[in-house]
C-alpha cells in the first residue's frame, strides 16, 4: 500500500520549480551544482554572522580575549622594534612584519 501512495504522489506537479534541491534520485548536473551553490551561500552567511558576533571586535566577544590580543600585539611590536634597532632586520622587512602584526 505504501508503494501505491508513493507512486500516486510522484505524478503530482512540483510546486518548487526554482528550488535547487531534488529528490536525490536522478537530476542533472545543473541541479546538483545549484544545490552545492545554495548550501555554500547558506554556510558562508552563517560564518559571516558568527564572525560578526564573536570575531575580532565582535559584539559578544569576551573582553578578556581582546585584552590578551592587545598585549600579544604590544610584545610583538616591542620585539620587532628591538630587532630593527639592533640591525637584525631591514627597514623594509620591519614595515612588512609590522603590517602583518597589525592585521
């Protein structure tokens, strides 16, 4: 009986013509590509949302983490300045490393 009800439902017209997901059996490569693209967009939106909430300078980020990051940045700047003064690195290398630290 369940097979009969399934076969009767499969003959009904589809309501979601533009929806990128199909039943899993059959389908062409364009439908599969649309499925992957749609899933990627949803996951990217979730990642961006979480980064806005918990990322650097995020709304819900723990203030202790910001303090620790600033201390680490200060220590790296001090070490970089001492390396420049002692002549271990060039001015150009100093600028590149400083830019990398400030990111």
